[in-house]
C-alpha cells in the first residue's frame, strides 16, 4: 500500500489556503454591468442643445432679414444692376460752305463678362473674324476671371453687333452668353487726309486729341447720359425690371473758315512739290485779306485722322503753326515798311551795294555773287539783296526795326489758340548778338511760323491794317442758335500810303529783273516776295539745308487773297522763287476763280530798280 507523499499534501493545502487581501470564491463569476443614464436627463440635454441651435438660427435670421436686410438687398440689386454711359452725339465740323469735314455715326462697344463665358477659346474663335481682333487677344480677355467686365472691341458697326448676336454656341446650340454691346459713336472724316492737320483727331476714349477736335472739345463733345437696368444670371436684360436714364445732350456743330476745294488744291500742290524736291516738309497758308479768315492750311507729310495711330507724332501736328523757322528774305517787306513809314527811305532811295560787307567780324554776302551794284530800295527788294537791306536798315537802327516786327505780330500769338502753336522767337535788341543786328533785317536771327508769314502779307495787302487770323466761323448749339467768335481787333501797323508803296515794290519781284519773273497769273497783277534762308537744325544746333519760300497776294491793285508757301530742307534746289513760286501760282489761280475774283487786266507800273 502506497503512502501519501507528505510534500505533495502540503502543496495542495497551500494552494487551497486563501491569499491575504482576497475573498474566497463564493460561487460562479458574473460579467460586470454598465449602468445607463436616466432617460429624462438625456432628453433634457438634447432639447437644450437643439434650443441653442434654433436660437442662433433665429438670431442670424433676424440679423439677415431685419438688421442687414437692406444691405443684402442692395448687394443683390447691385449684382443685377448695370449702368451704361449713353454717349452724346459729337458735333459735326463743316467747312465755310457747309461741307462736312468730320461727323459721328452710331457704333457699338463690344464687352464681355468672363464669369459668364462658357469656353473662352471657343468664343474667341467665333468672334475673331467678326470683330477684327486676333484669337489670342480675345481668348485672354474672355478668360480674364474674376473680372466681370472687359472690352473686346470698340467702334463696331451696329450690323456687326447683330451678327455677333446671331452666333450660336456649338456646345449648347444656344446663343453665346456673357457678350454684350454698349452704345457708342464713331468719328468719321469723309475726306480722309483733307485738312487733317487742322481738324485733328480723337483718342481711344473719344476725346479730342489734336487740332480743332481738341481746341473745341467741350463744345463738340456735348454731355453724356446714363442708363441703368437689371439683368438675370445669364447677363440678359430683365425687360420688366425698372431702370433709370439720363438723356445725353448733343454736342454743338462747328463751322470753319476753311474752303474745302481751296484746301484740296493747296494740299495737292504742296504734296507734289515736296515729293519733287525731296523736301522734309512743306506748308501752304491761304488767307482772306479783308477778314483775316484762313481759307486753307495745307501741310505735308500729313495723316489720316480715321487711323491716327498709323502716323508719326510729327505728322499729326500742324507744322504751319507749331514749326518755327528763320524766314529769310520774305521778311524783308517788314524792313522796307519800317524804313518807309519812319521816313528814312522810299522806293527810289539810291544805295551802292558792294559784293561783300564786313560787319561784327563777319562777312555778309548775297545768294548770288556780284560786284558793286547801284540799286534803288525797290531794286534791293526786287533782287533780294541782303547787303542792300543791311545798308538801308542802318538808317533806322535795331530798336525801330524791332518795334515794327512786333507790330506785324512776330513772337506773339496768332490769335487762333490752336493746340501746339508756337509764337516764334524774337529777342529784345539789347540781347542781340553782334551779327543779329545785321541779319535780322534780312530775315535771320529770329523765327516765326507759316501762319504769321501769311498775316504779315495780309497786313500789307489790307492797307497796313493787321487783322488777326481767324479759323472758326461759328458754332451752333442744340437749339439751333449760332454763336460767333469775338471779332478780331484791327490794328494799324503802317499807313495806307506805306502799304501801297511796298506793294508796288513787291510787284517788281515778279517782273523782269526780279527774283521770281515766272510767277504770273493771266489777267491778274501779283505782288510777292521770295525767300531762301538757312535752316536752323535743332538736332545738331547748326545750320543744315535751306528754307525755300514764296509769299504774295493778288490782285495787287485790289488785294483779296494771300498765299504763303514754305518748303523745309529741299534737296532738289533751294531758291524760293523756283520752288515755292509754282505752288503759289497753282493755289492762287484756283482760289481767285473759286471766290469769283474777276481779272482786272491792268498792268503794273514799273519802278526803277537801278540807278
């Protein structure tokens, strides 16, 4: 019989003995249970949270619909509202006979809202040919988000806009969206380049940027109006929505003193001569002797005011007023008038004229070399002797000559008020250099513009009375009432007797022995003067090339019209009679016929030019 192992029994007793800190097992073990909150408390919490949310919503609703209702309504209205400028019809510019020189026609400005454009590239492809704008440019503008307004094209014909409205989006089969049109106007110059440098042009915003268009912009432009309307989310106008409109006030019409036909003739003549002589530029000014009215101002090179951006800046201005130059011998008639008016000389005064004259350390000479000559004052003018003019001018001195130059309008505004006009240059005699004292009498050492030259000759032709040039005849307001500029104040420069004597001397210039014997018009007596001066080039600060000119009037015994011709830096000849004379004859002949000035058939009296 086996005996129990005492060590095993001890081990079993140890395992069955309870451990310290633990209760003995009291039966089978149970899973722990979770005690749930009370349903009433849970429901109260949920209701409280819901009440807070509802309270916040109510507060926000009161804020939106009550406190901020007006602001949100305004924003919504602003999103729908569109305001367009209604352009005023710009006034028409007429010539003296009522021929249209510039007028405005109805047009459209095509715009877009990029936020409403479905496919920028596709729309650009559809619009490019019709608007005349390249596809890349249109694509960039149509895709320019988040902008709500871009301009696609300006000055578009209404027929083109109707064609744009008919374009269908190939993706939807419906008209394209987000493309609109605003009313505008387009300026037209029916005769293209005719009188362009007088009329001027408009800038991209439709404002006058040169010439009459700029000078009378406020009168011509009128006052634009405004129109407001609402649109839907596709950008279409809501027909039933209210709107407001302020009607535009049309601009006033302006009538110029320019004669369209004389202007055309002068322009053709100077254009041909500039090409023939390869000159840098040329001008022609035609003026009515008795009224001061400018009948033509032609300049070449010129530009097309319908497309001003294609021309250089210099060609868009008016050289007849903006470009000043040393006139040379055409200014000698002022020296002659000063001599006669002051009693220092007359047409028959005898002068011994050497071939060279030393003054102020310089040697003066005439255009054509000669030995000693015996000339009358009339002969000095007829042969355009610089030396003879200096010798005669010594009799009156610089101060007297300066006073008469000022009376003739040198270095003073013409009175036209034209944009870019230069009044010229004439220093006080105390500031004259040593040589100026001797060069000013024969037309160098001071500067003037082409319109001032015409005014000088008009003063002699008008019996010594200066009438400021006039370019605008009248303007008409919206009621049809005509307004006229303030009449020019007439000022006497020299006596009628002096003017008549200078006129007879000028007739010798175009006679045998003068510098322009070929300047003749059948049936009419002509009084004129040639001019050949060195051209002062500002680029080099030196004399380079020549200014060739001819100015005069007809009929000499009863003057009616002045024509002044100037050619700058001709390369094919440089004498004023040879270059400017033919332009004078062509322009003057037409002007006399156009104004109905009858031929007189009388002959000029001969005055001795030598002794």
